[in-house]
């Protein structure tokens, strides 16, 4: 398949997609909830031209267009559409950071025959739920409302209102918090690369406690393993520890060639 960069129509929107082409194993990168695809450039450089690298911006992120649907199901459909448009018929390697990691394990659960393996970068099955959790999320994003347009220009936010940002986060927290049974039953290999410490909007020690929830999955499902625990925090892990993410991708290739 030849290299291609362009806009892909999906539902009521268009996604900005880049595909390096070539004969290598397709690696599809799934962004953080409000990030664009440029955050993967160091991982892609570490892995090099032996892989076929496919990146895209989610709806209202990066160069992609706005939509009326920013749901998790819409994000799953976007991944379907990208793979179909790029005529990818062999099992892919998924690499997902944060929101993208949760998207990766759900898509793997639905399409195990289409996934060679997935690398999950600092996503874990825990979340703020209930009325108190929802209110905390809404309050946090409303406090950032003046910064969100600037964040969008830097590839760290979506072209959405504070309430739309919060709605995505509320849905994601509910989905993440209920993911332990799904991760326990997965039949494809997953490699986790975890950060250390907190991130913007989390309380002191909260994320480290959340990462511990993975212990149950790691001891129950042999397909799920911890590839690395790095010193970077959630926000800086792709910038500072791209080599650890690339190493986890290569581990999956080794498992596949067994």
C-alpha cells in the first residue's frame, strides 16, 4: 500500500489521516482524549520504517472536522472507518495512550481476529463515577474553559466547549471503571506501559492508586503483562519515554513470531 495523507469522510465529519504505507506490520496509533496525532512522532521515529504507521486525529481534534457525535461508540466507528479506507485486512498492532488505550482494549475485545496485539500507554480500569465524580469532572473543565481554545491550538484540547470536554470525560470514566471483566477475558496480548505520579486534574497520589487496579488483571489474564513502569507522568510519557513504548511494540511482534 502506498503512503497517503488526507481527509477521510466518516458520518457527519472528516478525519485527518496519515499512512506511511509500505509492507510492514500496520501499527495504528490512538490518541489521548483531547490530543492530536503529532504526540506519536517520537514513538514512530523509534520504531522506524520497518512498520506501516497509521495515525489520525479524532473528531474536532487536530485537523479533523467537528461533529455532532463525540461518543465512545463514535470513536470506535472512526477506527473501523480508517482501517476500511486504508484497506487493512491483516491483524494490526494498536498503540493507545490514555483514552486511546481504553479504545484499543474495547476494539480488541470486539475484533480479536483483527488485532495482533495492543500496547496500552498509561490507561487503566478505574474512573470517577457517580454524581460526585461527574460534578468534579464538570467543575474541572469549567475552570479550564478560557484555556481550552489555546490547548486546542497546541494539540492538547479539542475544538469543543468545556461542557463537551466534560461529557467525553464522564463517559470515559464510566467505561474505564467497568473494564476489569473485559480485560480479564481478552484473548489477544496486551502490553502496558505505565507512567508515575499524577496528571492535570488529578489529586495527589490518585493516579498511582488507580494503576494498582491493574494488578487483578495482571494476575488473572496471562495475555496481559506490564512491559514498563517509567518515571514520566501521564502527560509527558510519550515525549520522555517513547523508547519504552516502542520496545513494547517490538515485544508484541516477538510474541507473534513466537
